[in-house]
C-alpha cells in the first residue's frame, strides 16, 4: 500500500465529485471533480517536463486554485513540493534555488495549468513510503538564515488526520481560506482539514475585510493569524450577527493577544481557539474544541506529541512526535544542533506547562534578553504593557548597553502622541509591577510594528533599528 499523502486526501474527496471545492469571490465554484482532473493533468505535465520522484518542484506563485492543483500534482507524481513566499526577492530566490536544486521552478501556476490542458493525465498516484519527503518548507526567517524543513508524507498525513478529528471537521463544514499558501498554515493545516472532510472552501486570494465578512455568511470555520482577528474587530460591520453562521474561529502562527481574545468574545460570544505550530512540525498544541479555551495559552500537546520543557519550570520547549520533521535539507550541522541526543526537537520557543498540562509560550529563545546577568522574557513585559492605558500593542527587545550588556526597550503602538512625558509615565508604571532590571529603560512610539506575512513581529528589524540607543 502506498503512503502517498495525495491518496489519503483523494480518498476523502466527496463521492459526488460535483460538490464544490473552491467557492470564489465572484460566486463561481470549482468542483472536486475539476480539482481532481486538473491535478492529474498537471501531474502528467510535470512528468513530461522530466520531473521524477524525489525531485523538488519549487513554486513562487500567486494564490489560486491552480496553485493548489500544482501542490497536489507534485505529491501525486512523487515529487517534493517547495513553496516560496511571494515576497521573496530575486536574490533570496537565487539562494533557495541553489540550495534546493529543483528540477522545475514554477512562477505562474495558472499558465502551467493552461499548458497542462492538453497533457495526458497521470492516472495513478506514484507510490511513496511514509518516510519519503512530501515537502520542503524554508522557515520564515524572522531570525537568521532560512533552512529547509523536510516534511514527509507520514508527517503531514498524521498531523492532518489528528487536526481533522480534534477540531471536529465534517462534510458539512465550509472553511474560509484567506491565508497565503506558501506557509504550513494555509498550505497544510487549512487545505488538509478541508480535503479530509471533502468540504468546500470560501477561497479568498488574501484577507480583505469586505470579502471575509461576506464569506462568513457561508463558512463554518475560519483559520487565521492574529492580524485577521484584529482587523475584523476594527471593522464595525463585524457584529455578533456576522459570526452566527460560524462554529469555530482558529488562530495561530503568532501570539494572539489576550485583549484580542477578550474583545472577540465580547463582540461575538465566541472564544477563539488558539493553537501553536511551526514549519518543522506543523501543529504541536491546541486549545480544546470541547472544554475551556484559555486566552494566552496555546493549549495541550496534540495526541501523540511528547512535549517537555528543558532546564526548569520555564525553558525551551522540546518535542517528539509523528509530525516532527526529519531534519534540515542538506544541513546536517543545523539538524544535529536542533535535536537533543534523545531525539527531541529543540523548538527554540520558550514556555512553560501548567499543572493542567496546558502550554504557555513566553517567546523565542533568540529573543530572550539578558540584562545585567538576569534573564528577561519579553512576553512578560509585553503582557503588562499591553494592559496599560493607551497602549495598543508592544514589542519588547534587548539592545546593546554599555553597563548591562543588554537593556530592555519597548517599542509600542500607542493611542497618545508619544511625548517624553508619555514615555516617562509608562516606564514609571512598569516599575511599579516589575523588578527594575525588567522594566524598559526606553519606550519608543511607532505607528506600526514590522511584521512578516504571517503576522509575526520582526524583532530582528527592531533590534537593528534601535541598537544605537545607548551609544
Ligand atoms: P513558522 O515556522 O514560520 O510557522 O514559525 C513558527 C513559530 O511561530 C513558532 O516557533 C512560534 O515562535 C510562533 N508561533 C506559532 N504559533 C504561535 C502561537 N499560537 N503563539 C505564539 N507563537 C506562535
């Protein structure tokens, strides 16, 4: 029997292939039958172009149903799918192509699908073992050089089956899909849950308030990053009534502020389900579908995931489990560095697990600040500052300091005008609650925080910008 992920997904497509897979903004639909036929033709074309099992197919293309067909076609012909962020520059692309040596690089999935219109379809799916690679995901690179996380058919299948089950997906669901598909969230988590349910997706090329509000009338589940939720809340058209058709709002890829969680509940009566994941393991923990979803916690390890905290109560999260990747592409040194001797993957996220088993994340290990020899976890200060009158959001970083090594600096989006008095007042307020070494030494006011496509604050850019603060 083959462990090709495409076989598993296709086995769950609806028996009636006329059922919709994609519901587009203009109201038109693309059926599962059309998807399946498109996949077979594109797979045939890939083979005609010389792609063989184990080859990489690199893709940098706009989001479209054809791009999804190309993903599935790559699986079907036994090749390895390598999606690239549409924001990458030519110089970055050059690095990925040199590193991954793809047999084919596709920049326009729609043109490729058109070219495949006359291709002889591939009628069978190429046999793959669970351990064979399905995809290489270059990690988003908010810190350091990008590495290609190697995910197997088994990694992806296991995670998809678990999520489909624990989030209660059925054929009656309609998934609102507004995420990019070059990242694990939109590509694996969202698509696989829909395919395993044989469910349709309200398919949006990107997050746009008006289209999302329209889509919510038909959808039952939305998967989003925190910025989707803050943008919805900023729109007066997003009311309790606008959310009544929805059974589940899922959030991840970056920390969801407790204030967003609370405001969302107040507005809609629904509690966002936050989960935690990464390119190297897809989803790792989730708040429960049934049972309490707690703001600020990313929930429990998924069934089958072993999770431990290294070195004390709060420390680096390490994991083992069926979805954990096999290593970094052609990078045995990095792979060795990031796995413990007993096989646990060192995630680089810092957190703790409470008595109940829930996981709480306090930030990335690389963002840890060491000031005067003391460890400062930015999240602790951010949570406090976000609660302060007039602060919309904060990002806390460490910058070089002649006495302390590093000093704590807060970069904030604030309602006020950002005067020197405002800064002094915020620092004084922080000192009332925090030990002096944790309180920010400076507060900078900004209109916006730099973020990547998944909504993660790019702290490396902030560190660069404010590195000269103390001389
Ligand atoms: P990526 O590999 O690009 O998906 O980034 C993975 C990283 O995103 C994780 O290592 C975390 O630092 C962060 N992340 C993902 N989900 C969450 C979450 N719910 N809360 C906090 N951080 C998260």
